[in-house]
C-alpha cells in the first residue's frame, strides 16, 4: 500500500532534539540581551561606528554605561506587572 501524502510530511518538532529544545533557545536567551545593549552603545555613544567602539571603548566605559535594571523599566516592560 503506497504512503499517503500526510505520511510524507515532516512536521517541525516531531523528533526529540536537544538542540531545538535546549541549546538554541538557551543560546538566544544568553546572547541576545548583551548584543542588543552593545549595539545600542555603538549607535548612541560611537555614532554607529563598530570600529570606533572596538578601538576606543574600554571595559570601564562599557560597564559605566551599561543600563541597570530599575523599577521604571519594570513598569514599562509589557507583561511584567507581576514583579512590581
């Protein structure tokens, strides 16, 4: 008996995969926020020049300009009213 069309369709997530379940989501959670802050610093303080950021920014300068969490930020963030 020939297979039906539905038996040949590969559905996303039908196989257990540690990469799809843990590795890639964890990578995004860890890498995206610091990358966003670094891009913000490049645009705001270095005129959008990555080369200027890499050559002139020191660790002390980056740490001093790194935005810290605040109550105001928690109020602005959508869906975060549970922590106020």
